[in-house]
């Protein structure tokens, strides 16, 4: 901490141990919150699109399945590949599709947490290990607690593959660009190649992430000119070219025209501009009302305030870089709302809002850190002269942040939903297992399937219907090699 030099030498070891224990306990609270929600992954089950991917994989394999969907429905090549992992694992390991599905989601959740940690560590090079652990867990828990749809963020693979991996790659690339500008360093060629491959993969996940990354890379190059830093034009162009190739592959898919033809309300530029602005402002307001988001930003500012000072302070650059970073993230988020409104005529779906949340929240964290660094000397002086100087003590700070995280996560929308549906989750999973057993063991070509009596929106959104020829019944029937299935308790 910035006032460590006034601490008596004999008191430092004990004080440091107490501070370490306080930070460990502080990190424990968001960690427990995440563990509870990650554990629920093993109660999830495949739904509609998941069975369509499983059925196509069983009949055609990875490559041909991607080709079929690319020409008939969507060009999201990376997401199409990842969505086939559960049936591939199920077939290779001779295990239940339900088990393989949960395993895939668990790995995805682990990578989400790992990506959060890497992005945090790279953006806070001077913070201590315990502070970084707390920030990483706090960021991940804030995303989960404020997600417009936590089901689409953690428990439904068809949504996870389209939006979570590209979001994590986007914040990693954004973080590296801001880090290089902040520290006045160059991109190594190893980092450039990694960013290029990551950007290419992210652009293959959906139609708008590629344009996000092109804007971020262009802004990075422009900022280098503005701050009179080493340009590295070739490195930026290589990253942009890889991203552009991935984006072109996605938007060139023949299936996009088929999908667009089913949505006649799209294509209106003027109305899309204003409707996207309205819905994006509503989403931003909802985001800033989430207590865990505010708690995370407070924690970010506090930890930035106690970081060791830079040997080459540049308050003006920090201010401009902070404002530019937040502006880029806001622009990317708005573009996502606009692109969806223009393409479909409808507001941005919640599963896609999850990706905007991750980028915007990370950008806000970077902006807060940079702004606090720009005014750190003044803030420290004012706090030292005020009656609140004790709040930044070695033990007081993590204790206060821990209590703040407990309160904010407990009051979050995700925690509220979890409390309401807690008793429905395990019965829902039992019914999913029973349905799987019925469809696996029944010798009948046409099977009447009981509908779910327990329907927690945290884990599901739809069920089988009376219409055997429509989604999801048709895909489920083909996967289990039945002529047809229908809901036993629904009128036909």
C-alpha cells in the first residue's frame, strides 16, 4: 500500500499476514458464488438446437454438418464446430449425451474463468497476486450476477458457443491494446500471432464480433499516432486481416439469406438507428443498476489507488486513454444492438446482450483504473486528510470490499432468480434423465414423452410439443432414431 513506508519494521510481518488473510477471505465470497452457479451446470440438459446439432453430427460428422448449416442457416463456423462437441464426446467415450453436454459446459465455464483471470492479470501488471485473484473472481461473478440471461451464459451450449468465447477473446485483445498504449510498449510478434489467431476465431463465432475487433485494432493504431508511439502498422494490419477474413467467412454464408428471408421486418436503417439507441440505453441503465457492477467498479478504483506508483506518470494520456476505451466499448455495444435491429427488426436478444455486457464491463474497469491513476496523487492526499483514510488500511480495505461483494451479489438479479427456483432445479434434471432413459430404451418408433412438470427458466426455456414435425420434436426424434415423438400431456 502507498503508506507502507511509515509502518514500523517489527509490525510488518504480522500486518502482512493479516492483510493476506483478509484478501484471501475477500476473494472467497465471489468464489463461492461462482462455484454454486458453476455446479448447476451438471443439472443442465440439451434443448432444441442442441439435439439438431447432435443429430446432424451422428449422421454426417463435424465437417459436413458445418457445411450443411453454413449453406442453409448460419455462417458461424466456430460456434457450429463447438456445438458438436457433446455428441462427439458421447460417441467417442460411449457415455450419455447428458453427461457429455454437462462436461462441455463445465469446460466452457472453466475457460470463462481462466479468460477473466488472464485479462485481469494483463491489465493490472502492478497489483499483488491476492488483489488480482479477487479482481478476477469479482469480474467473473459480476458478469454472472448481472447477465441478462444467465442460462444463455452458462447452461445452454448453443448460446454459449456463439457469444462467450468471442467476448473473452475481445476483452483480451482490448486489454493488450490498452496495456501497450499505457506502458508505451510494442506488440511482440508472438503476441501479434496470438491476437491474429484469436481474432480470427472470435470473428467466426458471430456476425458482429469481427467488426468490434476491427474497430478496436483501428483505434489502437490511431492512438499510437496520437500519443506519438511506435506505430507497428504491419502488426496491426496482420491482426485486422485475420479478423476480416473470419468475418467475411461468416457474413458470406448462404444460410444468412435464408434466415433473413424469414425475418421480413429487418432492413430499415433509420428506425434501427433510433430503436437500437433506445434499447441500448435501457440495457446500459439496467447494467448500472446492478449492485455487483457498482461494487466491482468501486473495488477497481480502490485497488488502482493502492497500486505502486508509476515511474513515468502521464495523467493526460491516462485520462484520454480511459475515455477512449470506454467510448470504444460503448460504440461496440451500440453497434451490436443496431446490427441485430437492422437484420431482424427486433431488439437484441438476451444471449447476445451477454457478450456486450462482458466487453462493456471490462472496458469500464480499464477506464476506472486509468482515471484513478491519472488523479492518484490528488486522491491520496485528500483521503489522507479526511476522516476516511482508515478505509484503505491493509486489513480494512479487503474487509470492506468483501462485505460489499457479499451484499451486492446477494442482491443481484441472478441471486434473486436462484433463490426463487432453487427447489425446481434438481427435479428438472431428474425429469431430463428419465426422458433420456425412455427415449434410449423404448423399442417403439413413436414415443409419447411426458412434458416437464418442473420448468426453471434458469435451465430451460422450451419443451416438447404436440407437433411431431416441428422443432424441437423432430430433432429429438431423429437423434434417438425414432419416427416421431410428441408431448404425452399436450393436445394433438
